[in-house]
C-alpha cells in the first residue's frame, strides 16, 4: 500500500461541504421527486435488507 503524502481536504471540511450540499439539494428539490444515478467501476450489486 502506498504511503499518504498529504491530506488535501480535512475531515471537517468534507463533512461541512456534504452538509451544505445536502441542504441545497433538499431546498432545491423540495416537493419534487429526486432520482440519483451513480456509476462506479467494478460495482458489485447488493440489496438493502428489508
């Protein structure tokens, strides 16, 4: 495994930005249906427990 050279974004900065984006999405799509599609390389399918 390669050694980490430097941290580009701190954990606190990342958490703060995720909260900001979540609030903006919630505000912009209030009352609307939001569909998100993610594409990942080598994605393994799974299902949530019901």
